C-alpha cells in the first residue's frame, strides 16, 4: 500500500512537472497585454525564442491560448508564434533545393588531359539558396562536398543527390568562376512541392510567392488537424 502511494505521488509530481513544462512563461505572456506596442513586440519575440527551445512541447499550449485567451492581443500573438513554429517544421520537411537552372558542358581542367563533365549555371532563382549563397550566372559546378562525377552528363545525378538531402543541410559547392577555383558554402532550401508539376519549359517567376503559398497551405492543414484532435 505504502509503495502504491509513493508511486502515485511520483506520478502526480511527474504530471505536474510536465504540465509546468508546457505552461507559457508568465513574463512574456503578461507583456503581450501591455499598452506599449514595443513591449508587446518584444514579448512576442521572447516567447518565440523560448518556444523554439521546445517546439513540440509548447505547440498545443500556444494553440489553446490562440483560441481561448481572454485578451484578443494574446490570442493573435500566440497564433503568430505558433505559425513561426509550424513554418520551422515545414522548412525541415521535404527535399533539398538549390534554386538554379543549369546546362551540362565539358571542360578540360588544369592538370587533366581529358575533358570532364561540369554544370554551367544558366539562371539563379531569386531568393533561393543559390542566390543567398552568392552563386552567379555562368559559374561552373565541378562537384560538391566529396561528390565528384566521372560522367559527361552530370546535371541529373547532381539534382537527384541534392533532392536526397534535407532542407537546411549545409553543403560546399566546388566551382570554377572566371577560370579560378572557388569553394562556396550553401545552405539548402526546401524544394517547392509544385515544381515537378510545371509544364515543360515553364519556370517559376516568383518563387518567394510560391513558397509562401505552400507555407500558408501547410499551416492551414496543420490547424485543421489540431482542431480535429489529430
């Protein structure tokens, strides 16, 4: 009996600790109601930084506060923080993406007797991982990390290897730029879900808008699942 009471007490304490772990911090929560706009903004940023340390544990609480909090300011800002966490989740999912158009070429590299396949960058998509890393038109991609290709046509294996990586993966592109070797670090983005369904030859003119629409759709479905208790 005594052991049963002790076990029950420990279980109760554990439950209380878990409940406390997902309780939103009192300071930022109170400041979300402040009459000062700057203070409300700072509180939201503080709450987001705290939530990102344990996103899965606090999503449910943020979702509840966004629906039942007495103050509409608290509801709106909790929803905004929740949206950031779901965006983070979205960004980690899917396939890697650089954001270039490319063409296969052959090149005789210094020290080599025979030509080998390289990739010429023919377009850098605006706001893509490539653009953020500083990849330029006419850069020649020789490989990345430890990947070096012996084939003449290498754009397809390059594309597939990038797709096998996760968004936010860090790679190092080995390039030739204006005849000089260059190593360029790149943090991969997330491959747009609609890009494989484009008609042949059609390009995405506003990738940022397409990506934002995909995030909006992801968040909408996330909310629908939570409302349904899934």
